[in-house]
C-alpha cells in the first residue's frame, strides 16, 4: 500500500515532469511565441504552426495502456508517469508560404520547428519579399509528459484519468496550462476465453489549453492486445484518433487582424507495440507508435 507521503511524492514527481516537458515544448516563452504569431495572418500562420498540431496530437494519444489484461472484478490502482516524444521530420521544418507575386507564387519558409526566416526574390523585378518569422524550436522530437491514474475493476472495466494544471509563472511568460484526459476500457477476453491473448478495447478524450492562445482537443478509440511471460508483458494495438487545435490571437497583419483558426492533426490511425516489465509494484514500460507521425512513449508505473 502507498503511504500518504509516497502518494504526495509521486504527485510532485508527475507535476514536475509535466511542468518541465510541457513548458519547454510550448511554454518556453509565451511572449516569444505570440510575438512570432502576431506578425502572421491566417494565410501564413497555418503552415507555420501546423506541425505543432500534428506532433502534439500524436503525443497526447500515446501511452494509454501497457497491458490488455483486465480482471472481471478486483481492486486495481496504478499511477503511471508517462513521457512521450513525437519525431519531427524534415518536411515539418518548412512550408510553402505565399508571395505577393504570380511567379513564384510560393517559397519555402520555416515552420515553428525550422531555422531562420527566409526571403524570396522576384526574378522579373529583383525585389525581395521577406514576410516570415524564425522557427522557435531546434529539436528532433516534440516532448510531453503526463501523470495517468488507472482504477478498476468493475465488470472487466477500468477508468483512466490524466490531469495537471500549472498556474501562470514569470509574469505572463508561461501562462496557465491545463491538461486533462478521461478514458474507459473494457475487457474483450472475458467473452472469448479460448483466445490465447488478452484483449480489450478503449475510448479516450483529451484536452490541453495554453493560456488563451491554444485550445487543443482529441479523441481516440483503440483495440488492445497483450501476452504475459512471467514479469514481461508484450503489448500492442491498433488505434483510430483525431485531434484539432484552435488558435486565437490578434495579428499586426492588416489583412486579417483577428485570427481564429482550427487545424486538424495528421494522425488518423496508428499501430503500436511495446513491453512492460513488472517488478512487483513497479513497472517499467516503453512502446513505439507508427502512423502519419512516428512517436515513442515510456515511463514508470506504481501499483498492481
């Protein structure tokens, strides 16, 4: 059994992990991110920040389960601290930005994961057009971390909760950040006793807000399978998911001073495979996720 001190320590560790990874991902400096975005209207900002929608959506939908075995009845309580990382591809470091000319109509500009701002020259007049901003994150992976509590079992059903809220810090440099997720999964194996694998199915909902700038929502439905060998469990699954990010701010671009747009994440389906090592009440786990976005998750769990 966990003591009160143990539970407080685990909660503090989970809060710290989320604070460090979420804050460094999107909240390094709200003012810097907003300064970049405010220079862009709706026509250009979508390409600039679309990779955040794609990669953050892949992160949020990772790490839901680490075994498919669910007893019909019995007390189950497990706290996981999960770290995720979605891979940034070369194609997500630039996008086709529009120019004011018919030819060339577009040019390669850096996304939020790209390098310094670029410009383009009109071959007919020799005039240069410089209308993009620098990238912000020089990284190959977009990280995220969440604490996840799973509790059950009733009629082969478990509930999953993710929650963290971080107040404003350093003035408005890091705004209020809130992340929550709710899910439920149900044992399929109890209806198929002759199948040699543990099977279950789950549905999950997630939300992430970053001040008044970003509002992120997501949903996932998955089929889960696993097989245990002593202290080692091999697990995998297929998952359908969708995610969207609403972006709202006031731009200095006179053509679209008020920007309020919604962008969908790239991932729709994924295949995942991983392992869970059970050492008594402590679990170590890691998995790889393959879809439109490649992502990885891993961490440590406490409980049964």
